[in-house]
C-alpha cells in the first residue's frame, strides 16, 4: 500500500495554509518521517515543504503527485515542535509554514533557483545559439540572451524545460584530516626505509606510530600543532598511502578564543535558598507550575537560576534560559558557561548564520543540555525539559513584531505544560499581567526583598530640569550630574549614563519658516547622524545628505533640535576632556561581537563612562559602577500608550539597579521635566508594590489589561482612503459577533500613519469573554489575503504597544 505524506508547502498564503497529500515513492518508503523537509511538485514549480503527518489514506480523488526528494536524513522538527507550530499558527493568526520556519535557524530556510534545460528533441541550432553548448543554464542568463516570452514559446514547443531547484543553504564546516591506517609495525618498517635526509617524514611517521590503531580522524591542524611538518609533507604522505585523507566536520564555536572562568555555586541567602528549594522540588516532581520571582536588583536571581538548572541536570533533564536582549547575552552566557561549561549552547541573532546552525545542531543532537538565548531560543529543540527560565520577563523584546506575532512567554508556558516542568519568570519589575496572575494565585509569587550581603539600594536624586533651564538654555547635564561624574573621575570609579534616543539630534528645522525635514516614505522626522554625516529614518531606513538650505523657503538658517547619544558624547568630551567614554547604541553595536567588545572594555576599566540607550539599563553587573545617570526620564512618558508609566517605572528601576552592586555605595541621578509624576517618584524609592497598586487602579478605571484582553487590527495600503475604508469594513464585520461588553477603540490612523510609503489605520478590541471572536478573526484572515488592490491586514493578539 502506498504511503501518503501530508505536507505544508513553502507558500505563505491562506489558500495553501493546510497540508497537501503527496504519494511517497517506493524508493523512499519508510525513510520519510513527520518533521522532515522534502521537495514536492506544486503547480509548475518544485517547492520545499514540511511533512507534518504520514497516513495510508487521502481524501483527494485524483492521482497524487509524488515527493521528488528528501532534504533531511532525519526530522528537523520533533513531535513536540510540530504540535507547537500548529498551536502557534492558530493562536497568532499566522500561516503554518511561517511558524514552522520560525523554529529553524534562518540558514535552513529554502532558497530557490530557476534554470532552463534543453530538451533532447530540441533544434541543434538552439543548443548552439542560446545554450552555447551547455545542457542547462540559469533562467536569468537565458533571459539576457532572449526574451521571457520567447522562452515560454519554446517551452510550449517542448524545445526547453523550465526547472525549479530547491537549494539547502545549511552547510557544515568541513576540515581536512587524516585517519590512521597503518599498524605500529608498518610505521616502523616505513621509517626504516627512509633516507637520512627525510627528517620531516621521519617525524611524521613517529607521530603516526603514536596514534596507530586510533579509530577517530585527526584534523590536519592538530597534526601540524603536534609535529613540525608542513602541509606539503602531509599531502605527500597521503599519496603514499601512509594514512587515509578524510573530511572532518567542525562545529563553528561562537566562544572560540574566549576564556570563561569556571565558577562554583555560591552560598545562598535565606530568601534565595527558600526559592531554590521550592522550585527544585517542582523540577524533581515534574510539576507544571509557574514561579514569578520578583527580586530587587542585585538580589541574586541569576544564582537561583543556576542552582535550579544544576538540580535539573542532576536528574538527567535539560534547561532553557531566555534573556531579552543580545546585549545581555554575553554576560549571562559567561555566567552559565562558567558554571556548566561545554554543556551550554547559545542562540541569538548576534551569531553568524553558520554558528547559529551549528549551535542548533548541538542542541538537536543532545550534545548541549543548557540553552541560553534571546526570543527565538524558546524554540530550541531540547528534549526532557526540566525547567524554563525567562529573565527580565517584563521586557517588550520577547514579543515578535511580525508574523508570527508570538510572545515568547506564551510559548514557554506551552512547552512547560507539554514537558510537565516549572517555569521561572524573573524580574525586579514584573509586567502587571504577570504580577496580577500571581496576586490571583495562578502563578506562585516568590519575593526577594533584599540585595545579596544586604547591600543598600542606591540613593536616587531627582533633578527638575525646568529649574536647570533657568540657569542655562543649552546642555544635557544638570550641575548635580556633572559634579557627580567629576567625583567618580577623581575616585577612579565608573559611571553609566542612559539616554533613550540614538543619533545626534532628534530633528532638523528651519528657524525662518519652521520646516522640519521628514522622511519621504514615513510620517516621521529624519534623525541627524554625525558619524555618517547623513539624515536617517529609523523606521524605513531612508538616508539622505544633511541639508544646508531649507527646502521650503531656501533659508540658510538650518538648526538641529533635540538630542541623541552622539550629541551627548560630543558634549561630554567637551565638558570632561580627560574622561574616557564608550558609547553603546544600535549604531555602535551593528557589527558581530560589538556588544561584548564594548562591555569587556568597560569591565576592564578601559573607560570611565558608559553612555547608551536602554540596552544598558538591565543585566549589567560591574563592581566599580557607583553612579548611574538618567539624562531624560520623560522619553517614554510622553508616548500615547497606556503602558507609558509602566515602561518608565521599569526602565528607571532597572537602570538604577546598575549602581552600587559591589562594596561601594551607589548613587543615581534622574533628570526629568516631570519630577512629581508617580512613576518617577515610586521608582526613586524602588517601590514596585506601590507602583503596582497605583497602576492597577488606573488600568481598572480605563478598562485596560490585565483586566481586559486586547486585539489590534491594522489595515494598510499605499492609498490612504483605501486603508481607511478597509478598517471601517472590518469594524462593521466584527460588531455583530461581539457582545455589548466588548469595547472597540477606533478606527483611527496609527500614531505614525505612514511608514515606508504605506498608510496604516487601526482599531483595538478590548474584551473579557467573546466566544465568537476567534472564528471571525480567522475568517477575516482567510478573506483578506493581499490582493491586486494591495490591501494588507494584520491581527495582533495582546499587542504590547498601540502606537
């Protein structure tokens, strides 16, 4: 009986968002399993697809097409991840193929190549003129020699065939090596026949004698390091048959060249010990519980994670630790790797594609038992999960912005339920949603109220910048801030300064007519970047020269307004010429390894001041940092978002926690134009519980999460009226299926209404229980594929921003 494979093909549309049946040819019977990638015919093309099931029956009445080829020798997605992909597609209103591809390293996504092949019966003249003596040429090369219309005509005449190739871009790194084939006696005999002048060959034979009988191949590099011979000597010996020349696979190690200091478990405080005991018991008993570890900055949450991981490994289980930013990963990986060594793998976008592929394969082969990584590491192919840890669980970077729009926390909870293991959500400032669940008893709340060794929390001083402006109209630094920085320079201590805006200035404006230079593709002003001497759009990437004349009135009175990290760096160098400054923002950390390089420089005291955006606010632990300065605490407060106060409180609390983490006393200076705002005042006193109560009251009054669920619908088009018309159509479609208790906000233009030449209109649905909503949203996705009209619809469940 012919076996049938159910395949999800690599075409992300609703029309193909289901498995298609393909016959498994006799040559591949019992070789194909769910989770493997295959090449299948789809229309006139050949595409890659994922086998999601094997069956004996098909509902298709015609003749099934056969699978063309197998991409993998073993499944790349196990049973758990296949199930997870289906759940993810349904819960995020995404295409199944998009979810499957999200789970794999990007290098494993298919690339397609189109070629033109000469048919055996083709005109010989055609072979000479078009194919120039070849049997097959790339499609692009063929269209350079003749028109696409002519090629289609030749195809109809059966003179040529257009062939689609699926290329697997995932390649292993191979090294040249040798496999010993001679016995000790044979090596000695070869050595006896050498001339006295063949000293290098004698050295090599002595080495081959020492490894005779070894069954594992030895890399040429290893041989060259052990014996003073050249590669030419090795090649000559291989030709003589002294050993077998082989290719050896080598993992690309992201930590090659790094020295990581081995660490031992630290003595725990009473609070830490109680937390470890409680969570490790759940690991041992395979209990699917969620623990919210709410610990003040410096309370030793990381040590709790490490000791729980250690307990899981002792039981033969694995562990997954998520960190929110690439910037945090190097320090966290150093701590985890220092404790568990080669058993640790890391996954984040800061790795090269090859390194990420090799780390993924180490995990998949069960060669690594602990995974540390950013958002997408939540899909790591770990088996026997014993614990999942999510550090800084409140961070917005855990939410994916495009399809599939998943939150790593939701995926972690799904996987923990599958494996019957506990989840640790750690934060000094938990999200209100998580803290509310702990309040209700859905999560177990573990509070760490004290820093390790009872170190005091840093003293926070709030500076009213309105008063500072009365003294001077220029500058980003208050008198107090500069005085504090100078004191640190004298004492050879370090300072961390945060400004949540990159670039040199916020915008460029004409002082005569008020014209502001905007992006031609987006409704946003361009930002000045002095390092590249250009104006850049931080949304679509548009870049142009810095204007010298106003485009509107032709005045030369162009001035720069606002501030950015580059401008602050220049000002600091002028005010403190002896200070050594490191800048850390998205512009200085684009290159691979840049985050780690900057942090290592700062850790080695190669700089006195670390200036950066919010990426420096959390996770960093430097003993000599005794001052943290926040240059403008109001950046997030002014945003039209109901989470603005929560973000401000979290950011200020997190960055304040970078000061005084060792024996030296820490101080924090916060500059603001809103000194009386409750988020700033409560952050000043490190009062999370007070903030939680105040903010929850406001959320309840405004009918916002965590009291309500939310859905964000967006319609976009290059013509504004079509985008607006579509979002109103969707509102009218949804209203009949919603109860009277549901609340609809909008439709309205998005806060930045035009991005990359497209206009965006949106509406928000707030609800508590709407049984018909999911089905109607799925129908909207099915009915509103991108059409000739160019309308694009997106649905975001529990968005973290409405802007």
